[in-house]
C-alpha cells in the first residue's frame, strides 16, 4: 500500500498544476488562432464570434467539470485516507491490548503455579499441575500490522517471537500437567510403597520430596526434571519478550498518530494488581 499511497499523495499535492496544464494550452491555442484571424482581416467574423462564444461556453463547462472532478477526487481521497488511518489505529490498539492481556495471563499462571517452587531443588516433583490452560485468547493479526513492515520490521519480528513464546509457554505447562497425571502421580504411589517396605514395623514416617528421587525410576526423574525446567525457562522468556515489546509498540503508535489516544493497558493492569494486593494485605486475619 505504501507506493500507491505515495502516488496518491503526489497527485493530490499537484492536482492544481495538473488541471492548469490541461486548461492553459487550450486557452493559448484558442487565443493564438483568433488573434491571427483578427490581425489578417482587421475584424472578427460573425462565424468566428460564434466560435469564440461556443469555445468560451465549452471552456467554462470544461473548467466546471474539471473543478467538480477535482473536488470529488479530493473528497474521495480524504475518505479513503480516513478509512486507512482508522484501520491502522484499530490494528495498533488491538496489538497493545493483546500484549497486555497475554503478559498478564502468562504472569498470572507463573505466580499461581511456578513462582513458589522456583528455587526449590525438588521442584521437578513439588510444582503442581496447572492444565489444561486454553490458548483461545485474542490474537494479533500481523496482516493488519503490515503497514509497519517498512519502518518497524524489527519490532514486528520481536512481537512475532513473543507470540510464539506465549504459545510455547502454554503448551509447556500443559504438557507438564499431563506428565504429572500420567507419569509422576503413578510413580509417587509406587515410590510410597517402596518406601514403606524399607520401614521398620510400626514406623509411620512419610516419604517426602527430599527422598522421592531415591524411590522413583530414573527415567521418571529425567522426564519430570526436563519438563519442569522447560516451563521455567519459557515462562521467563515470554514475560521478558512481552515486557520489552509492549512499550515499543505503544511508542510506535503514539508517534505515528500523535493526536490519537492510546491506552497503556499494562500500566492499568499493574495498578489494578497492586491495588488488589494492597487490599488483600490490609484484611484482618
């Protein structure tokens, strides 16, 4: 769309000169022809008077048509430009909104299921299952943001990486949740039985996470360790990617349309979360 828009802008700025370029040659030709007749015959014949009158009327009509066409063109160009601007504004607002929503969701999942056990050496076993978590959330349409490719291709690439990272994070935690139910929980039951077999009669000690590795098969430990580590890595990466790209897209939007308001949704969400945390901490126990 950029070359077409540039061409339309050029025609729009030079439309008066184009119209003059069409009319002035006709007037000059008319003036030259009838001045030559008037000089040679010392008068303007009636036929020529009629021709001049007809030409004048025709020129007026032509000028009127050209002016009307020019005004119609200007009006149509303004409407098309407004439609294009509206579509670009909607695309940018949607992108800023989607980034904030996804960042808030991924941070919420992390805080609910991963944060508590991040530094725990037994996190492979004690981190709870979280899934299934749905991916069906509002998506960013990169076709709608195509107008940014020329000037902000790198930002679009980083946004695309953040989107892929979000999908990977949700898939990773869903996969770990599946492994917890299909692999870890049955292995824990078997490990508990093995542990009880090692106890002296009457001993009621329970198998904790600190010794679980000793009583589960090595492949279970390896599978759960890799799946758990992958969750933490991809969640940290996703949060960072979105946190980095969000202010950049917002800045691009504000610079491109300085007279239009763009909301900082991430800032609003942060303020709401802070207010909720303050209210929760102030409740009497």
